[in-house]
C-alpha cells in the first residue's frame, strides 16, 4: 500500500499547522487513514520541521510498527482498529490542555468550540509514556466513540472523520481549555454552567464549512498550501 502525493501533502500540511498553532512542539504526530488496513503517519521528527515533500510512513492498522515509527503510533493503530468512522488521529501537546490535565481536569463545553466535546472528555490518568499495545488498547477503549481524550500531564489524542476535522477539533480543544482555565483562575468556574446536551447538539454544527475554514486559517502561508493554490490558478 502506498499513499498518494495528495495524501502525503495533507499530512505534512496538518503537521506544520499544528506546530505553528503551538499545539505540538518537539513531540506529537498525526495520521490519515488510507483504507481499512493502512494509515499514513507523519515523519518521526518535530512536526514543524517536516519539510516540503518529506514523506510520512504507511503503517498497518494491525501488526508491528514499521522501523523508525514512533512507539506511541500504537495509539493510532488501536483507534483505527475500533472505529471505522475515524479517518484521522492527532497526538498533540496543547499548553492549556496540559495545565488542566495536571490537576485532573478536562475542559467542559462552556462555549461554541467546546460544544463539539459535549462536556465528556475522558482523562487518561497516567502520566507515564505509553509504549505498548496493551496500554494503547486501553486508551482507545477509554476514548470510546468520543472525539478527544486528555492524558494527564501528557497532552491529548483527537480523532476525526478527516484530517481537516481532527485538526479543527484539536484547535477547539485548546480553546475550550483556555476558557476553562480562565474561569478557574477567576474563581468563576462554579458560576458558569456548561452547555447542556441539547445546547451542545444544536451548537456543534458541521455545516457552513466550519472545519474547512479552520483548516484554511491554520494552513495559511504554508509553502505547500501556497504552491497548491498557485497550481489551481
């Protein structure tokens, strides 16, 4: 199985966008499902340093990781195994998500972006690195059918139907964490009720190019995005 040039480019664009937005640093990775049995993961290096044309690695959904692939990519495998609806996975290190997680807190749905998580973001309550299939499977089971999971003192995992959606949800997750942290800092967290189920269902719209516009915003100025636009003209 090989990835197309367009799929490779999409993964690179997402990787660099995550870095520019401060959602990853030296650590983190993203992947795109290719078919039922394979996915493409970005190069095993700081995502902001992935160069134009630098290929990712095709990984089997089941089986040993290819040589050179980061150990935590097992998380991607286990999620793809369980969820046919997931087309992309991002492992990120958002600052404010990280801060809250150290206190055992995950963001609640208090505003528009937070509505996409329905105040039900699970916490993986283990600060250790995740490097084996048993742990990765347990994490995927805890994520269940949700869009995100926070790892205590160790970032987050976000799953989406596409890489465009997963990137957007990752930005939304950090925005929700910003709101949560500010409310706690101001002593207002108990005075601002989260949105209820009906409110989150109504607010978490997928129409109006919601995700596509965020993708355009986060990838703006990227050399490969510029080249793609010029080719289209």
